[in-house]
């Protein structure tokens, strides 16, 4: 079938319109694809940013929890008077009070020179742990007197009392019914009195 010149002239305009429409459709499809890709990229970037924000908030919450725990420990140590200079007068008063309250027969002690145990790095300054060795000799009627003496020391709260060793021996003396009681046991203990020095707190 042959198309005449007149028919070709009549079909030219619709054919041109069809070509324009097809080209416009192709452009629209490409534009839509680019828009979808841009939207997907924006979504991915937003999701990445959201994940980073969630991770950052989680880290902040964890750091806040750790700081709170450390502050609670610091406040407890401060309350027990473990942080700061050693308190030798308080130690002496504590031993005297325990001896009187427990009615111990004899308590003798000697506190040696303070020594540095370790130094922990901190900001803005280090935290130093010191120990003063205390040697105690006790005359006892019963083993439980020693346990109570050590428990009272720890409860006094003016140092951390770390018992290194205790040697308990019998004196060989029998308990008498007279007014003066003779000790049945002799205890020799070595105790570290530990204090913490926060260098930052001194500034």
C-alpha cells in the first residue's frame, strides 16, 4: 500500500506529535529515575545520620551512667573519710574506743611510715593510693574478741583496713574466777591502713 503525498502531509503532524510525546515520555522516565535515586540517596543519608545520632546518644547515656557510678563511689569513700590525708589521731581514738567498749585486756599498736601503693592515671590529676602498716598486739579472752576488734576497725570509717595477717597463739594461762582475768590468747596482726589522695581535689 502506497501513501500519497497528500496523505503523507496529513500524517506528518500526528507523527511529529507522536515523536515529541515519546521523547517527552523518555525524559519524564529519566527524570523520575533520577528523582528516585536522589530520594534513595537522601533516605540512606538520613538513616545513616539517625544511626549515628542513636549511637551517640547511647554512648552519652553510658558515659553518664559510668560517671554517676564513679560519683557514688567517690561520695561513699568521702563519707568514710578514706579520701584525703591520713588521720592518725582518729586511728588512735578509734583503737582506744574499741578497747574500752569491748573491754579488751590489752591492746598495743604501732603505725609505720606511710608508703605509696600505686598511682592511677586520671583527669585532671592522678589518684594516689597510700598505705600505713599498723602492727597490733592484743591480749584476748576469746577468739571472737579478735573478730569483733577487726570488724570495729573496718566500721570506724577513717581508712580502709586491709588485714595482711594475724597470728593467734595461746598463752597457756587458765581463766580464773577472780577479779583480774588472765588472757588466754595473744594476737599479733599486721594491718594496712589505706587512704586515697585525689590530687585534683587538692587544687
